[in-house]
């Protein structure tokens, strides 16, 4: 099957009423990943799905499919499928993992260690300032900042990462061709140009209230940890934090004044077991082991991945080569094992920054992590 025909089959399946990501994944598993076989089975058993499924499968809207394919034909647009070798492994273990993601921008960033920064849409000036400071520090430490492109904390986090010259990932609750809120149209363009705009929903899908909890599970699932900065008791950010906790990820919350309604959600999270944090360095240090574990998993994948998928995964981390700090780290490391604190002393960089840099070098096959938290430069590097 050629790529265009396969993409069309995927679009037909993704738009089938009543199927959902779980149903599509189950059928893909039974069909050994063949989407054409899935469509054959769907047509045979359409009566078990939504009442409109049979009509759609027999006569799909060709104009709609043509528009979808036209969007995918644009530069840096992609349908990232769960059968692709570079589909983010972080999403495989979450409840109801997506079957596919529409991506505008650099899809390889989804393989990079991410931190979600979320919070109130009606955030205070201080809350936005905290979001900017945390996003800037964590982005410079090597994490990709993930959020939901919403007003308030989300927008401030995306803006700060971009201002620092670092990529950011925005997971949205509309189709990838639409922007919500509309005021973030220009921001969404910059995110796609310097990061990735991600949606589970096909092009043309308008914003709906039930889309945002679905979006939130992907934000939480992509990220090693979620930082909540200002949230009321009814905030959607608490849904993201709950999903992150249920997925076994770290949840961090910044405390505030007892008189501030936007601090109450964070205080509830802390009472429920979230980590109380006062600095971004605490987040980076806590997540460094998880980042290294993700790097090890990706390295294992690269050994067995098809060349195209391996190249996409390596693209996520290849930008370090022109960075003098990485060259200094390699020079200091040499070929004798050194512990993280020794490297910090010799380079003058923080443990959090070094942990992220070492992860990148491990992914590139330049450094090996050893027992006892030591690192060794590999021969020939």
C-alpha cells in the first residue's frame, strides 16, 4: 500500500463515529498494525459502533478526507501513528492512549524529556511571572516545556520557552488547523515553527468542553512531571495533575497566600501528595533520574528501529553538537568514570543542567551511565 492510500485509510478510521482511540488500537493489534485490514473488519461489524459508523465507512466524505490530506501535505505536518517507531513511548502506558496525533512542527520533540507547566487562565501577574521563570530555567536545563496553549499560565510558559530560544510543545483541544483561544493565533504559529503543535483531533475539529480533559491526559502523559502554578478548586489544571498522578508521574505545586483563591487548588494538590516546590531547580533535580530512564528506553528503541524512525528520534537531541557547554563537558569527562558532583565542580554547572546534558549525550551514544551515578565517555568520541 502506498503512503497516500495508507494515510487515507487512517483518516477514515480516525473519523469513524463511535470508534475512539481504544477501539482503533485494539483492532490494530488484532490486524498486526495493518490499517487496511482494520477497515475491512470495521465494515463487517459497523453495527456494533455508532449508528453513523456504517454510513461513514461505506461512503466517507471525500471532500473532508481531501482537506485532511491537503493539511498533511503541508511542510512539517505529520500524522504520527501508534504503529510508527518514533511514536512517544511515554504515551503507551497511559489510560486510553491516542491512536494517532496530528503534529505541526517538529514531531521528534515528543521523544524529548518534557515538563508540563499548567495553571489558571485568569492567572495573576505574579503567577505568570513564576510560569515564565520556571519555563525558562527548565527549558535551558534541557527539558521541553509542554502545555495547552490556554490563556494565562499556559501561554506564559510557551512564551518564556520561545524567548529563551528553546522549543515548546502545545497540545490543543481543537483540530491542528484551528486556534483556541483566538488571541493565541500568533503564538501557535511560533510554537509550530520552533516546537510542535499537537492534537488528537482531525483538522476542522472545533473546541468543545469534553475535548480539554482528553487534551489534558496527553499533556500529562507526554511529560515526566507536571508543575501547577495557580489553580482554583475547579481548575482544569487539577484534572491534568490528577491524570499525571494516576499515570505515575511527578506532580509539583507552588503554594500561595491563603487569601488567594488561585492558590487553593495548589494547596489541595499538596495535601493530596503533590511536591511543594519553591524553585525550578527542585523540579529538574527530581526529574533527572526519570529523564535518564527515558533516554535509556529510547536508546534501546533506536537499536531496533527502522532507519527513518531512528533518524527522527536522534533529531530530538542532535542540537547539542554546536553548544560549547557540551564540548566542555565531554572534555572534562574524558574516559575515566566521574560522579555527577565531580562533574559539577569541574564544569561549574548545576547538577540539574548536567543531568539533562548527560541524557542527551547518552542518547547520541557519546556517554555511558554507570552504576553509582557515574558517567564515562565512550571510546572514539
